[in-house]
C-alpha cells in the first residue's frame, strides 16, 4: 500500500481516493460542529494555521 499516484491498478487507486474523500468530508463536518474552539482564537492565529502550516 502506498500513495495513490504510484499504484498500478485502478481498484487500489479507487480505494485510496474513497478513504481520503471520506476522511476529508468527516473532518469538515466535525470542524463545523466543534467550531467554538477555533473561533476562540484571533483571526491571525487561524490565518497562520491555514497558510503557514500546510506549506511546511
């Protein structure tokens, strides 16, 4: 098992894509339900995590 880009069969790529898609949708939904801790910080803190951390 590895990254979906390096898989040779479509079946394995499809499984990885489904898992990643479900995880991202679930993470988004959970963030909306637990948004209060995120809103407790200033907008600069949120901007830092959205811009700087993915670049690392």
